């Protein structure tokens, strides 16, 4: 099977009903804010709309990031896929492409909600909002998928990996945020935490509020994770 055929199968397997239900649920959840603005003149702005959508979408996308990595571990098919170093690299690249496609859909869902808000409530919206929404969600998906891929290379218990993924996205940012409340913590440590992707992505993604430096750090760290996995994955014993 060539890479193109393999990718078609992976896309078909992962662009499933749960994915579209997750996007739809996030859309309906964020739509509650749009409705409150339209019917009740609620005091909300576009960032509140994207924030409520993102509150659901980040959890769902985080689970899918873990799923694309650990599904083959769970079913045991990874032992059939990892028959050669080339196949392992193909697996790694396919994970990035698959999650990028899924993240793209989440980004379009957010942009569509902002467009509906614009049409109904006259709030700000532009083509740039579509690009920013897609970029935020793709950065999130690629980073966490690569992070979970690297972790799974050394720790291969499926249920614990899934729990770890949820803790990383839902709990760890709050724990890291404690450093900002402690005056004794040096400023450079606070800066390191603020720009760490495991902190900035879960906190800034819902509001599409990542700045250029944060995006740059996420892209660089994701690239380093990919290079590390590219080098080490063919040598790991599964």
C-alpha cells in the first residue's frame, strides 16, 4: 500500500461521526452566546462566542489528538504497521496530516460560528478571522498529537495515556497558572510558563488570542518534537 492509499484510509477512519458530532456540539454550545446577544441583547463580544465554542472544542480535539496516536496501540494493529523504519515514519507523518485535517474542521466550525454571529448581531468578522481560527486549531492539534506521540514511544498503556492527555489539557494549565499568583517566583520563570505551549494553547486557543511570539514558540517546539520522533520512532521497541 502506497502512502496516498494509506492516507485515504486514515482520513476515512478518523473523519467519523464522533468528530462531526463534537464540532456540532461545540457549535451549538457557542450558539447559545449568539442567541443571547440576538434575543436578549447580552453583553458579549466575538471572543466570548469563540471562547464558549473553544471550551468544548479544545477538550474534544485533545481527545482526538490522543486517539490518533493510541488507537492502533489499543487494537494491536501498530505491530502490523511498524514492520520497518519506513513504515514507522509513514505512521508519524500520517498522524500529523490526519490531525491537521481534523483541526482544520474545528477551525472552520469556529469561523462559521463567528460568521453567524456577524450576520445576526452585526459584530466584527473578516476573512482574517477564518485564517486565525484555523491556524489556532491546527497549532493545537499538531502540538498535542506530537507530544502524545513522543510520550507513547516510552509509555504504552492506552488508558493511562488517554487520562494523561486529559490531565495535560484540562488540569496542567491551571496548575502552571499558580506561578503567576506567587510573588516570589522570578519573572523569567513566569515568562517560561506563559510561553510554554502546554499552558498557552489551552488558555489562549478558545479566545483565538495567541500572539506572534506564542505561535512561533509553539511552531518551533512542535518541529523539535517531530524531529525527535522522526529520529527515535524507528529505534523504539514496541
